[in-house]
C-alpha cells in the first residue's frame, strides 16, 4: 500500500492579546486569532470597527500597544513591513500613474535588484495569473485601464515579490456591482492558483461569505466570532453577528410552561438554554408560507411583496408585528391577503 505523505498545516499569522489605542480611544481590544497557511481569511466588520487597523498591524504599518504578532512562529510584533515578506493591496490601489503596467508590476522586483531577465519572466507570469495578457497590457499606461484591470495590476504587483501573505484592504470597494461580482470570482481563482495566504478586509458580508475559508467578525475593536462562512451564517454566537450577517427576524419571548409567549403568539422551541426571557432570531428564508409539518404556525396579513428575481421578499403582519419571509418567486401571494406562515423549532436561534 502506498502511503500518502502527511502535510502539516502551518499557522501563517497569529495575534495574541493585541491592543491598540489612539489617545484614550481603544481601537482594538485583546484580539486573538490564528490564520492558517493557504487560507483565504476575511476580517469582516462595519465601518469604524478596527478592521483596517488590524490589517496594518499585521502588515507592520502600525505597531500594537500590547500583545504579540507572530508569522510562521516568528515574533514580528515590531518588525518593519519589508522584513515580514507580506504584500499589500490598498483600497486606492496606489498604482504609479507615470509608470506603465510592466513597470508597476516590476517595481518591487527592481528594488530587490533582480536580473532583468528574471524580472521580465516574473512580471509576465504574474500578469498571466491575473488574466492580463502581457503582450497586450504590459506597455499600457494605468490611465488606459478599466477599474477591474487596475485591480488586477495591483494584485499582480503584490504577488510579484512572492509574499508569504497577501493583505487586501477593501480592494473592490470602488467598483460597480457587476464588476465587483466578477472580481470576487477572479480573486478566488487567483488565490486558489497561487496558494498564497490571503487576508482580506471588507465590510461586505456577501464578499466574505463567497471568498473565505474562515471569517473573523469584529465590532468595536473586539472579535465577535471566528468561523467558516457556514458557521458564521447558520450559528452566530452573538446578536451582533446574527444581525450583521444577512437578514434576521428578532422576536422577544418569555417562558410560559412548555412554550415561549412572544409578540406573534406562543412559540415552541427545541432548546432555550434554560432561560426565561430570550431573544429569538429567525432567518427570513426559514419562514415558510403555507407550512407543512411544523409546530409553530401563525396567521397574518401580507403587507408588502418585493420581487427580487428568483425570490420574493414578503412582509407579513401578525398582530402588528412584521415578520419577513424569503420565498421562491414561483409562490404567488398578494398584498392584503391572509396567509399562514410557520417555521421549524430547530431553525430558531436564541440569545439571552
């Protein structure tokens, strides 16, 4: 029997109790996270949550006030960026407008004084990787490129120095929706092809869910949850994560015997963690119209129907409380009509 060699997964980045203040304002508080080699790891949070500060600390552009930064088990807490072997793609891209595409990508290689032949080979390889034919694009000016092409040049430039870790700070933020969707697919393809560890900062939940192997959700300078996209979406650990990732119905409830009395009526739960007062959370796609074989069934009136293409968003009024449901567009409901809606016990999340 042929033995398959065991591949040990290394920790590319580890942050231990990292804190950062600006004056008296605490931007990051006790940040602990590990990023594995080859991962596409996203740092996700709203504006002002500290995610860009966290990326700059990993890059060495900022130093923490306390805590440690390790890269491949090496203490890099106070090492300057050029000693960390990281590449950075900023939101504004920071391309040099006076240099053509070739020279932009070659910039880091020239600083390292590589031979001209090696520079050309590496630049061409990186341009091919990001789907820019060097025979077509190498001599073009940056001003002659579209937004998506400029993104690719910035990524190629960062990859040219062969970084162990590539850091990306909301690089798709300035693109329109269709181009952003295309670049999401391209980023995933590029990362899979080169195998480099990507650390990606974004406030866009969809980007993070599509791209990431794992996600760290941060808020007000603290890590709320770290997990896979499925874990983050299906099993949020805090109310903030549940509310920030996707849409959610929240319902206040109080125990009354084997049921919980709520704003929409009595609800039967599988698990309530022993609490008497809880906050229920329910994804709109888990709310079924004309339900079959569910214990929690309620009657309401349709207040609003919004067409979303393959789905419809339905707002249903139950005794003055609005529940949102996402349904296939093949289901026909009209505003003003009465409907039955329901959900399974196991689809309800609870927070105390």
